[in-house]
């Protein structure tokens, strides 16, 4: 296999100061310290000190504010000069400093009104608005600790959930109860569809703050998964509602509350049937004689600028027919279908439409219908006016708009697939203007969109923070970025490993796949090293990026320090490479991914310093599934594996994610049989440790336990460890214990 060096391409496309396939060494001295997991792991006691220096920033209109523990400062965009705005002591003096109002730090301070001297601060008991010019409280909210708290700056009304019921408290502190039937089974105002389709909340205020759209999820028909809390004297039953692929799923409807009338209407969505004065949702059982093309999922709720119309995407259960539909927010009646997108695989709406701030009749929609996620301009009749961006690259985020210039500010990987760079895109012409140096950038726009602060890194830069100008037309002079922070290397003085990146060809012999190497600090090509393949491999993730250390996980540094090489490859199916790259795994999860990972193994075989007799593999979640897949499908290749939270059979995974990629067990029995690891338990040869959170509600324990049962029947001998009380990922200091356990397993059986 030919190894395609990135050296020339990276210099040409990215302009980085290093070559992609050349290591990034740090000179070693006799005083170089060794890392511990307390340094490297996010649950470690010294982890915070090992992170690149940072700043807490926010915008007050177009004025940049540094929010620190003790004070807030304005920062001049041209000079970077800081001027004190107010201190923590002053805020507490103006607030009265009693237990309900006491503010302990200013790092989370926000400035919700671009043209008013008001700061929003608080703690978990209360939120207050302080006029820092008049030096007094102008509003307070004692509901900060409630579930699903959602405050609107325009009306100063707050939506929240208490005892399963949805409430709104208006600006005059009048409490309105919107629901009465809320329960564990009838969920209001919270995220639905298990956070798929870009959903992360359940309430949506209109622009004028007078109406609230909210989710109602009926999961009474969904089977309970029997989780158990072991910590009381007598263990208690704490079931999760968990709709598995091919089984009955929940029903979602959307209510709209009007503050002025104190009334709720429900949108007349396709899963609503009306009878007399009743409106009842229709849930979606999945049986052999029932269709699976009914509308099932509602996502990406957006409001019209005049607060009269609601827009959202409606998706059928097969997830291959997606429609953008408008509804009258007053009556709940359906107005029109504005757009429809179908696929022979799946359509995945992840972003709400966004109206142009200067034209209420036009909006931007994101779609990858041409093969890559791009921006399209529509009018409110549903007419597609133009494709704004185009090319074999991905729009990764829309940051917002520069209203004066009539541009949209985006993040994309146009320059280089591993980048995340910022651009201003002219809505009329589609012309793109680069705003930043090459790297991985996280930008936040000011109120008008003329400025942004940008936190970024590249493979040799831990972190920089710049102020950037998004305006480029009719400027008398070009204003360069104002650097606010160049973070020093927090690992200076430690024995740092070598980080490298490059490409190999996928199993199709055409597609470039990007990899990362992490090697011991004293690496010698004349030696042979035990090597661990770290793998994720699933959708909506990529491990290799052109950020600091090529986005290396700190556990990889710990392993390199112990004398291992760690190899990471992003196979087909991972994100930001376009629709066909991502959908190559459709209906056969793990199969294409394994083929690509084995091409990585073939590449390792060509390297004289990789000891192929000491090859291990490790991954978590989808990566745990990949780890056991590789261990059982290629039992003579991998000597040791550690699989965390692994999917074992996709029929036990949840409806939304599982059916998108695998269909249902009824419709795709061959795919489910081929990808299941139960029948492969007897093929296990190497040492395998399986780890799970005992109360994992994402990949439920049934997966691990069923595989163990299959191993018992087959006579194979995996090891198993469970973390009581933990869910899918170990939290807090348990994560340090977890990574020490993973490391020790390789130390015991691979080294």
C-alpha cells in the first residue's frame, strides 16, 4: 500500500508551519517530568493546570467583555486594551448580598441587551439583571434551579418544568401552569427523540417573547428498561424509557402557549387525530402489517421574525423522507409544505432554518442534497432562490450574519478536510472571504456580526484568541486580527510524545483516510514498539483534526510515555467528509469501517518499528463495538483489546439512531445478523476486557451481558468490569480510575 504524505499538500492547502508527516518534538532536558493521569485525565486533580490558558469572553452588543471571577472588563477591539466595567463586590453590593441574590463569580455573566447597561448574573438559586450604570437590580428570577429553565430577554418571561408540569412565569412574576398531565411518561418542555436530529432542548420562545412552542412527548407505550440503583440498603428499581429499534416508539406533539391569552394550542401535525374537542396523538407501533413511512419525528423548530409562524422539519420513521412545513402559531393549523428531500438511505435534518436579518421573506436552509452540507436561500413560499455555497467540502456551522455587509459567517473545511476555518460569504454572489489563519477555529459573533472573537489552535499552537473583523467591503484599510492571548505550552517541562498525521487509502483504493500517530518522546525507528489502535469509527465524530497535537486524546500521551505507539484512523462513516463518505456504512454498521481499519493495519505492517505481534485495539461506545468487531473478525491480528460501553447487537439500540443507520430488524434482518457480535463470541482468541457503566442508559447493559453469556456458551474468556452508578461515560474521578484500568490491561497482556 502506498502512503500518501501530507507534507506538500499541507504546506500548499493549509499553510501550517509544519509538515503533516513529520513529528512535533519537544526538546528534552534532564528535568523533564512524567505525566500522571491526574495531569492528563479530565477527572484528574491537576487536569485544569495542564490545559492551555484561556479567557472567558462574551459580547455586549459589539463591545467585547472579559468575564472573570472578580470583575468584568471591556476590551478595545483595535488595541486590546482592557477597561474595568464593574467588580464582583460592586455587583453584590448593588444586589443586597443576601442568600438568594449572592453572586459568587462573574465568569458566566451575560449582557442580553446590546443597547442597555444590563448584566445578567446569578447562581443556581436566582438570576438577576443589574443596571451597572444605575447600580441597582432591575429584575430578578428565583427559578434558576428549575428543570429546563428557559428565559426570554424580550418579555423577561421564564419557562420551566416543575414536578413534570410545564410553567411560565411572566415579567410581573405571575405564574401560569400550562399542563396538568405531566409525568415520567408524559414529558413536557424537554428534549425529545433522545437528542437526535440536532435536538437539545424542549422549549422555543418566539422573537417577541409572547409565545412559547414546546414539546410534549408521550412515552407511555414505550417499554421500560429495568435499571437498578444499588446504593440504598435495598436496591431500588429505576427504569428508563428505552424504545429499541423495530419496537414501539414514543409520540411527540408541539404545543404553543400565548402569554396574552393564557391559552395553549397544539400544532395540527400528521400524527394528530381530532375528535370533538379532543386532540389525541397517534403513537407509532411497528408491526409487520403497519407502515413505517408515517411522520414520526419533529425537529429544528424555528419562528418567523414576526412571531406568527412556526417552521419545522418533519421526518418519517424510516428517516428517508424529510419535509419543511409551516404552521400558524395562533390556530395550530398547517399552512404549507415548503420543501421536501428524500433519499434511498436517509435524510438527517440537524439545523433550523435561519431568516436573513435584513429580509423577513428569505431564509437560509442547510442540506447535503448535493453530497456536502451547504447553504441554500429560500423565500417563504418555498421557492429555492439559489445555492449559496458549493464544493467538495462541508459547511460545519453558521455563526450568524453581518447585517451591514449582508454576509453569512460560516465555519468550513474548504481549505483542508481537518480544518475548521472561518469565512464571510456574500449572500448575493456566494463570494467567500477567509477571515482567519488555517487551523481549528471556534468563533462567536458580536450582535451586529461585524466582529467575532476566535479561539483557535493548530497542531503546534495550544491556543490563540483573536478579535476578527468580518467586514471586508469598502474598507479604507485592512484591519488584521487583534491577538488577545497566545497561550504558552502548558506541557512545557514534561516529556512530550511525538505527534504525526498523514493519509492512507481506504479499502476502496480511492478515498483518502486521515490518521494520527502518537509515539514515545524518545522514539527510535530502529526499535519495535507495542502498538494500540484507538478507534471510534461511527457517525458524527472524527478523531483527527488540525488542532493542537492533531486533536490527540491525552490518554494517548500517557500510553506513549509508557512505551507504546498509538494509531488513530478516521474510517469511512465518520463526519465532515460529505454524504457519500458518511453513508457508505448504511445498513451494515461496522463492516466498511473494519475494512478501512484493516487498511490501517496493513499500513502498520509496512513500518519496521511496529511490533505486529503486540498489536492492541481500544475504543468506547461505537468504538467499543468496533473493538470487539475487530477482535472477533480478525482474531489472529489483535492480541489485546479493551472495549468500553460496546454495542453488541443493534436490535438492542434505540430507535432513532439505530433505525437511521440500520433500518429495522424486520426490514434488514441480514444486516442485523451480519453486524451482531453474539454469533462471533466463539471466535475470540486474544485478551479482551469489556467495561461498562452499570447504569448505562445509552448502550444498555443488556449488550455486554448478552455477549458474556454467548462467551460462556462458546467457551471463550473475556474479562469484565462495571462501574456502579455510572452511565455511558465515567464522570469525575472515576474517569481516572477507568483510564488507569485500561492502561494496566495493556501493560499486563500486550507489553
